[in-house]
C-alpha cells in the first residue's frame, strides 16, 4: 500500500505546485504560505475528526509530540521557501531542486535513523541529484 500512497503523494504534490504557481500571480509568497497552512490545518482537523483518529491524541508522549512539532516547523519553513522560490522561477526548475531532499533524506536516514546502506540507495540518490541539476540548469 505504501507504493499507492507514494504515488498519490507525488500526484498531489505536482497538483499543489501548479495550483500554487497560479495562486502566486498577485500574492506575497509569505501570505500565501500562511493561507495555505491555515486551510491545511482546517482540512486535516476535519479529517482527524471524521476518521475518529483524535482519540490517539492521548497516546502521544512528550518526546513524540516534540518531534512532531519540530517536523511541523521544518515543514512550514520548507513550504515558505518553496513558495518564495516558486514566485521567482518556473515550477519545474524549482520542483527539481526541491527533489534534492531525497539525497539529503538518504544521508540523514543513514546517519540518524540507522537505515540500511546499499549501493542502489546511493546510486539512486546520485541519479536524482544529477537529474535535479540538469533540470535546474535547463
């Protein structure tokens, strides 16, 4: 099922980039990111309640709660930088550089999450890096 989720994530990320580029035509990127974040919060809150997942709130320990907050801050910064860049260049160029997150994720996962090293992993990360650079320079 993770493959379906991954493909749906890619599809919705692509649609978000196109919609965001159109929406940024006459709007400050910081304001647009704030508006986007607000509606994401509202939408996700509705999903949490509609699916009955709010009960899981009590299961969060302090450590996990803290890491989720840290992830939220990094996510907000990521989208702020994404919208700032999206206003200044083409969607495909910016998205290619954004995909450099994959090689960074590979590196951080090896260092901090003790994920298993493989040459396929490193080779794939190198190919993504090369592709991102080629598209950004196009």
